[in-house]
């Protein structure tokens, strides 16, 4: 059975080059596009793209709806389906303007890849995800062993993520020279650090406790004074794999090299949270923890702007919309407090019902007018 079409391969390479060079998409993003187009090709039986028909789009949507996640065995998430459809839609739309295709494909054909309105709402709905508290993170850090070099690194890794809010890919690529302990800053230089959208910015240590900062300081001293690491060496070196006493491959120490991916860091977080008897919180969730801490600690617009910039956000709205959303339990506390102030009762469950919320809002609106 055919697994590729030579003509399709050529036009796909041209499209991916267009995305990378003209649209400035990262390789990671174009890899996702290529995977979605390959799935569509398989759905058509690897027919020439020039033979595109809207029935292929309909079949592709049905195939995605019937597909399952190979890891979980469950149906594909609506967000995953929508993402793949949008990638192929953009490709077909671009194809409609290319020589050899524009006489056979119209721009409107791409619209047949749109998911239903209901599926779109499901796929794009924002859902509250669990965020660790400062106390939970501190418990994980302070309960972590620190006897071997690997254990010291793992503990400092979690402490550093809380102290700086750095993204996991940036943490994996930082060097010792990027941290200034005297100034209490981290210089995320996009020329050397894998920052998001390759932005360069400076992060000051967040106020999460002197003991957390001390762990990071001790780690850097261990690297520079005991292991004799230099400024260009990794802040968090990768694990050296070798043969143990039984002749099996196992971690044997630290390797003077950066991690190539962030996957090992996520594995460390998972193991340390589980060892502390807590559910796993991925490294990125620490940024939401810090954003919520900021809403509690800052009292002026200027302070909040500085806090937002420290997370690498150019616009404070990004921090509010993506990171500082009020969690549902806090929303309940606020409405219960408002209700108590104006003499309204909430449901016996402690959660404000819709009628109570409506009355509180009506009261506040009347008071404002």
C-alpha cells in the first residue's frame, strides 16, 4: 500500500519552508503541521493533493472523530481534533494559490475543514486546572534529599523554578553565567537560552523565602567550588548514564552538558511530587502559582506591572488572562463574603448559587449608581 506521494512530498516541503521562513514559525510548530498533513494524506489514501475534493475533508473529520489516542486508548480530545483540522485547513488555503493547484482548488474549499460550532466551543473552552500552593511546593523542596550530586541538583531545580518562574525549556538551557547571585537576577539571553518566542529579558528572584533562595545559592557554590564548573557550564547539568556495579545502565552522576530537551526535568518534578505524597504538578504550573502570589502581594498598578514583566510578559493583560484567574474556591469565598456584608445567605453547601450571585451583582450595581 502506498505510504507517500512524490509530488505531495515536494509541495509539503515548499509549504513548511514557507511557514518557517515567511511566517517565522518554529521547527517544533512546523513539525505539528507536518504531522497533521500526514494524517490527512493517510485519510485520502495518499492521493495527489491536486485531486482534492471536499469529500476528503468530510472523511478526514469523520476519521478524526473515530480516532483514539494511542497512549490512553480514549477518543481524541476536541482540542486535538480542532488543531489538526486548522493545520490542514491553512495548508489547503495556501495550496489554492499555488501553480498547478489553483485551477483545481478554491479558497472556499478550505472552509470544509472547520469543525462544528459545538465542537469548536468545547475545544476552545477554558477550564480551571489545579495549581500548586506555595506551601505544597515548599514541602516538596524541603522534603527532598540532597546527599548525592543528582539529589542536590533535583532539589535545586525545583527551588529555582519557584524562585524565578522560568519556563522549563529555558531552565534546561541556562548556564551558570546567566545567574547573578549578588544582583539576585537571571538573564534569559535568547542567543543562548531557549526562551519562549526567543525573547530576551531579566528576571529578579521572586519573594518566596530566603531558605528557597539559599538552596539555589548552595547549588551554584557546589557546582563552582566542588565540581569546578565554569560560567559557560550548565546550571543544571544532565544525568550521566553508565554501568552500575551489577553491569546495568543507571544514573552514575552529573554530565557537564545541557539537557537537550525538557522531558527529564518534568520527570524529576513528577518523581519528587509523588515522593512527597502530592499529585504531580508540572513545572509550568509554578508560573500560575507565582501569578496568584502576585495578586496577593502587589498593591499598586506599578507593582503588578513589574511582577508581570518578571514572568516575561510584555502585557500585564497576559498575566491576568492566562495566569491570574480567580480559582473557583476563591470565587466562592469572595461571593460568600459579599453576601455576608449585605445580609444575603448562600446555599447550605457553602457555594453561592446563581440566585445569590444575581442578587449580589444587582445590589452592587444599585449601590454604584
